[in-house]
């Protein structure tokens, strides 16, 4: 994965600079993973979608604040 410079902003919309941004990646690639983590994919009218898996990527500064 490649992340360009100045790609992250804080809650005020300011670019995060001079801080280490930590990316956390969680994958759910099987039906068991989806059930264990209470994950699902739905359309806007509530119909279930078939999925080959899900990946959640979060970014944080100082292991607290998501950016």
C-alpha cells in the first residue's frame, strides 16, 4: 500500500504533520470471520450482498485519535 504525503487530516480538517500515523489493517475473508466480528454488507434498501471478503483500514495518531 502506498500513502501519499499529506493524505491524513485531523478532526478540524488540518493536515497531520510532524506526527507518526499508524495504520491498522483488519481482514475478514471468510464467513466465520464475518459472523465472529458481526460484519455484513447491505444495499441501501437492506438487501444482503455477496462478498469475497472485507478489509478495514484505520489510521491513528498517538494510538488514540483516528485521522
